[in-house]
């Protein structure tokens, strides 16, 4: 996975980790079903980043840290930013 991180767009990398690599299942087992919305929001942020910037993992992580994005779960069941 580390070798691919330099060559694969952020969304594709995280989708693979969360899908085929079993990351989503592991997260949900550990954190509960409530983690589903934030995981989906995170993948959505990766796609949004790729629409506006050259897709790189380092750039995406820098963008996340520099931004004021916060994923919240409201009691109505919808994730908001």
C-alpha cells in the first residue's frame, strides 16, 4: 500500500483500503455503525479535493489539515460539514 500511495489518487487509495482491504468493516466493528457517515464524508472529501487539485496523497492530507472541515453527525441521521 505504501508503494502505491505515491502513484494512486487519494480517493482510489482510500476506497481500496476501506473496501478490498477490509478497512471499513474493521472501523465499523470497532467504532459501531455510527462511523459509516463520517467514512462516507471522508471519501466525499477525497473526491472533492481531486476535482479541484492535482490528485496526490500528500496534497490531500495537507488540504485536510489546513482546512476547517469538520464532520459531524446530527441526531437526524445525516452527516454535515
